[in-house]
């Protein structure tokens, strides 16, 4: 057997290995799409408006503050602190 044939066989074995492992990787995105459909829960879809910067924030990620019996949502602690400061100025 010539050295060139050994190299060709090695490359073919490597490509076959890549195809097998590549086939396994193709199955994982399907699992991810399944988990994506699970993440379509109503809680994550709810967007709350930040009264300070007027940006829409997903309710789960928002910083929430109890204010006058209702909950106010903010994109960041910075906006929350600004809101608290504004309330203090009004009083
Ligand atoms: Zn904000």
C-alpha cells in the first residue's frame, strides 16, 4: 500500500466521522426548536412600558416596583431609581 492511499483512506475516514457527528448535530436544533415553542409562554410575551424611557420591557426581565397599589415595570434599576426620585419630587 502506497503512502498516498493511506492518506486518502484517512481523509475518507475523517469525512465519514464528520458526517456521523454532523448528523448528530442536526438533531440538536430540532430539540432547540421544541424548547423555543415551549418558551412561547404568555408570561414572556407580555411587554410592560417603562414610564421613564418609554421602552417596552419583557415582564420577566423587567424590574418591578409596587407603587400606589399597582406594579410599575422598568427596563433597568436606573430607570426605577429615576422614577422613585420623581415621585419624591412630586411630594
Ligand atoms: Zn428604562
